[in-house]
C-alpha cells in the first residue's frame, strides 16, 4: 500500500491516477503548462465543463499540491489565478506524452 496526503493506494499507478485521473484534471493541468490562468480563462478553454465540476477538480488538484491558487484582493472584481506548483511541474512530461498519444490516436486510428 502507498499512502499520499492521508489516502491509501494499492500501487503507484493508482496513486498517479488518483491525482490526475478523471475527465478534466489532465485537461486543466495541460492548459496550465503554459503558465498561470484565471478561472474564467480555464472555463473558456474547457467549454463543456460545468462550473461545479471545474471548481471541484481545481480544489482536488490544489489539495493534492499539484496546483497553486492565488487570490488578488487589490481591486474589485476579485481575481484568482491558478498555476502549477513545483510538484505539479513534474507532471509535464507525463501530460505531454498523453497529449502526443492522443494526436497519434487521432492521426492513425480514427474512424472518421
């Protein structure tokens, strides 16, 4: 068993998927490779995600220490930016490999 942030995982693969798995987490992380994004910018890039789902996924990624949430109170309206933490940046090669495989699958195995 592997323990991470109070959660138990049967193997290292399940730990990885526990952190980045799901429909939207890898998408969020992929967009953050380029740098900081505001909530509204992420929402626009991920057109079909609901606000509730995006908020929950962002919170889970933040709880796992993969992304950083910074709130700017200096002037209304409130501004919130998300970015990869140093720990999150270690996922970049994995995220890029996932993206490259997706391109490969579309180019070579798409039915359309």
